[in-house]
């Protein structure tokens, strides 16, 4: 008999929390870079979080009064349950959490409404043409001075996907000692099946095609990067 969804969620979520706590995907450095950018935006901000998970990443760095509206989406209803708890400290802020695909949520978003579209480790699951839709819809949903903050894995320039998969999985296999063998195997299978990262230059091309005019790297740690797209 296969495990029930709650059991599966707790197992995979538990593994991801270990990845975060041991900084295996450089969340500390990337969060610090994003926090520095957000500190320059006093708000109140309307923020769309695509692939929000438990929302803890942003709830820890946004200041009281900085947020006017938070809209988050994730495909896991169990993650959204945790997100509701993470966002309780924001009090009277308008919070909308939905269990939907990120592109569907973007297409439904009102035009020129949000100040920030934020996405962390979600875009690389999409095909290249879907990533273009992502940037197109982000540009439509953002206000004139709005920006996309993208945190994701990205291939090195000139690196083929197969080389990326080999090198990343070798790193997981040989360096992620904080995880059990079963957890490392689980991560490697996810990477082989679900990772379709682009190079930074291709993502910049997609962003410029959508109408963004400024693309700036905020942080880079191996294949883990944070970027800001504005315009």
C-alpha cells in the first residue's frame, strides 16, 4: 500500500528542512541578499509569492508594516497550512493562499497590481516556453516600479542539462552528509526528474523579451542564484 499524502509530505518536507538548516542550498546567503533588496523597499508592498511553501522565507525578513497584501500559491495544501501559521504575525495584512499552479495564478492576477513577484526554487520545474509565459505574466501583473525577485538553480553558461544533473547529483551524493542515504537518493531522483534549469543569460533574454529592462544578479553560490528583474 502506498503512503498517504500527509506521510509523503512530512517525509519530503522534513528532508527539505534539513537542507535548509544545514545550508546545503545556500539559503542563508541568498536570504541575506534578498533581505538587503527588500530593506530598500519600505512599502507597504503588494507581494505575489509563487511556490510559496510555508512562507517562512519571507515572513522572517519582512518588517511589520512593510506588507499590505500577500498572495501565495503552492501545489501542496499541507505547505499552505504551514504558511498560514507563518503569516499570522502580520496581523491585518490581506492574505490570500491558493493551492494552484503558479502560471494559472499569474494569469488570474490583476494587471499592474503587485509591487513584487517572488519565486524561490520553483521556476526550474517549468519548460522554457513556460518560463517565457512566467516573465510575460509577471510584467503584466507588476506595477510600473515593480520587480521580480527570482531565486533558483541555474546552469553555468555553456553547461548542458545532462552535465548539470551529473555534477549536482555528484555534489548531493558526496557532500550532503547531513542527509541520510535514503534522503540523498530521494533528492537525486527529484533532480533527475524535475530539474530543467536555464542559464542566467537565457533567463535574461526571456525577461527582456517580456519588457523588463534591468536584470541584476543579487547572489550566486554554485548553481544557486538570486536575481532581480525590473523595468
